[in-house]
């Protein structure tokens, strides 16, 4: 599990890995990846990043 010092984060779910990967690629430009987008025990794709504006995102593929 990734620990972050951010007081909040935004969660974004997509219906397919392709959809989420495209969004991930756009959000990660100029940002910092905290947890790489990859398959997890609960999702076909899960990741966490902080975008170029300092907003932390949790991104996943909905089940």
C-alpha cells in the first residue's frame, strides 16, 4: 500500500484497462507516479499519482 502525505485525493474509475491507461498517460505527464498502474488483487488496473498541479489521483478499472 502506498502512503501519501496528501490530505485528500481524487478517485477515478474506468470500465476498461485501455480507457484507464489513456487517462493515466495524460495525468502522469509532468507528474509523479506513487504507485505504477498495474493489475492488483481487486482490479485489472490500479495506480496512484500526483499530477503536475499537485493533485493526487487514484485510478482503477471498475469490476
